[in-house]
C-alpha cells in the first residue's frame, strides 16, 4: 500500500487531525447543553474555540474569526486582513466573488440539480 512508513504515519496523522478539526468545529455550533462537559470546559479554558467567538464568523460582514479549532490566531489574522486579502486574491484569479458579497448562499447547489 505505502512503501514508506513515514509517509503512512504522516497520512494517518493528517487524516486524524482533519477529522478532529471537523469535530471541534461542530462543537462550536452545538448548544452547550448538548456537549460533553469536557468539551464545554475545553471551550471555557480557550483550548477549543468558544461558541460566541466562532459565531461572529457567521455574521455580517463575514470577515473575521475564520480559525475554527482554537481561534488563537484570529486576532492576528483579523488585524492583518489575511482572509479578506485571500478572498480578494481568489476573486482576482477566478472571477468568483464570495457568497457573503453577492448575497447568494446555497442557491448554486440547487441550480446544479
């Protein structure tokens, strides 16, 4: 399957990390009463991104709080305009504007059917 144990170890670690990141992100959208107390404690201690901090990312102008696991880098990336610049670069390259600018949400999924 994989000739190098190091590549295999890297791939397994990367896949596990991605899976955990998605779970951590899901918890930032889950009601406190529906999460395990350990998850709530990790969010309260700032180890995982807190609900209020992450939910700012889902409010206009949709330009902040993109870090979905811990949120530790949000202040620096928000202050420097990193994600706004990245969106502008993607728009320049592809010609596609972010849905938050166009007002389109998920209409493109319905059109594909």
